[in-house]
C-alpha cells in the first residue's frame, strides 16, 4: 500500500475531498446559470447576445488567467493559489447574488472566473502530486466525476432554485461549500507544492498571452461582425508572437517545448480543445430550445438536461480506472466517436421531437464524454515532469475553457446570423430552430475531426 511522502502534511483522501468539493462548485456556477438565463434576461431586459455573455464572461476570464496562474502556482505554491482562488469564488458569488443590473452581474462573473481559474490551475496538479502513478488514474477519474456531478446537479437544482427562490439563489447556494473548502485547506493541509520555486515568473509572456487570448476569444464570440474578424486574426497573430517569445525564454510561462517534443501532451490537449468546442454549448442551446420552443419551465427543462452530465459522471469514474490499465488513446478516441453520434442525433430536433428522443441523445453524448475525459486528462498529466504539473493542469484547463468559449462563440454566431440582436419570440421560433439544427451539425463535424486528433497522440497516450 502506498504511503504519503509527507503523512503529517496532508491526508490523501482529505486532499481529494477538498479538490472534489471545488470541482463540484465551480462547474455548477458555470452551468447552472444557463438554465436561469431567460429569467435573468427578463429581469434585466437583456437580448439573446447579452444573456450569452452572462455565461461567456466567466469562461473568458477563466481562460485568460489559467496559464499565468498555473505557472505562478508552480513557483509560489499550489496550495496557496488554490486557497486564494476559493476565497475569491466565495466573495464574487455573494456579489453576483447582489447584482442590480446585467452589466454588474457580468463584471462579477469575470471576477468569479478569475477565482475559478486559480482553483482549476491547481486542483488537478495537487492530485497528480499527491497520488502515485498506480492510483493517479483512479483519483483523476473521481475528480473528473466531481466536475460532472457539478454539471449534473446544475440543470435540475439550478432549475428548482431559479423557479422557487429566484436566480440569485444559485450563487448563494454555493457559499457554504466554498467556506467549508477554505476552512479545510487552512486547518488540514499543511504541505505546499512548489516544484518550480527557484524559477522567475515570466511577466512579458503572461501579458502577451493574456492580450492575445482575450482578442482571439472575444473576437470569435462576436463573429460575424466586421470588427470581430480583425480581433480574431489579431489574437491569432498575438499567439504566434507569444510562441516565438516563449521559445527564447529560460523560464517561460508556458513551455512550448512540451508541445514540440511531447506528442502525447500536444495531441491530448488538441483533442480536449476540439471536444469541448463541440460539446459545451449543448446545454445552452437545449436550455433555450426546451424553454422557448417546447414551452417548459426551468425545472422541467433542467430535469431533461441533467441526463447528459449524470451519465458523464458515472462513466468518468469507470473510464478513469480503465486508463490505469488500458491505452488512453483508444479509450478517449472511442469516446469521441460516441459523442459524434450523440451530436448528430440532436441535429434532427424539431418542434414535435419527443422528450424520449432528446433524453436518449443526451445519454449517448454523456457516455461518450465520460469515456473520453478521464483517460485524456490522465494522458496529459502523466506525460510531464513534476515541475510542469501546474502548467499541464492549467494547459488542459485552458483547452477546456477555450473550447467552451469557442463552443459558445459558434452557437452565438449562428444565432446572430439567423435572429440577429432580437429576443427569441414565437414569431422567430422557426428561425431559432433552424439555427439549432445547424449548430449541432457543425458540432458533430468538429468532433469527427477530433477523433483523428485523439488517435494521432501515439500508442503511449
């Protein structure tokens, strides 16, 4: 039986519990808002595009800060950044609940995203540091399942809270859990992980990265407007400059050599990016479809949407254990194939589509995603040295958030093309439904390409 390297500094199971609680709360905060968007939009008189920014502002700020914070955690200490992140999430949740306008809510969601980035940049790295290789896949699988538990309870619990206590209760409900995590970190975990503590922080690279990723993701979300194309290309050009600068640095914020020389790391991250880009906006689009086209209340819509993450959660625990024994490349690629089938099924939605068909589609989608995610994450985290664990954790987190932002960007762009700045009304339901079909068709094609990225990682993935 494996013993901790520092038994007095932490207990592995307590450590896993702390990270799990955070892994439940943050995805809940990200996903529960989707089900409440119609109510938030109604209270603050927001159109479809403005409502999407309540969800996207959280993702954008998380993605911008993840990589710099991951590197900062490797230098300053992962526990410290993890603790401060949880404190920031707790404070911003309270402020979100007290918001008096759509703009104020979006601003506090940005702050919440920064706190979330601090926890996501460190949580997976802490687990990888604390657990030996033969237990790592299982621990990562449990943590990935916790993420899906947060996503699972978000539609149902989010719908119930929104309908009975109002949308503000979504943010207040997470406060006790955030406080429990903060107390446990301070009282129970004495060990610090800072394998890169002698390295200097790369301020130039961090600033370049943050500007480039902001321009790219904000520009992408505003397509097809004319200025959005310029912003998107500026972001891509900025990332190219960032890569050139980082290759010359002794202590880069993001070690580009990991992508150049580590095939497993590079293609596992690419597979994650494509996967999230093809799947994240599913709940956003279906939430609008079920409430506007099918006339459901938030709780009823949430009861259907809960299917996908619930199946994900069950499958992720199972697939995490499998990845300790079998080739992650095969498991993850098979998961991607199943996701393609689920997305293609949703491309056939219509006004008369039965709830049973939607639930079966979500079961297929959830099974595929659960089979993909744990082995793919294990593949990334096991492909790097210990001093890069924070960066690796932050990189896969960035792929997740960038993919989620791209997913929302694709969905918003298609909606913008068909219904413009208008709110969704019975008069334009047919246009909204047409955009839903196109969104799911694009997602299934994108995920089909992701299968090849997953397979390309090589046999040791």
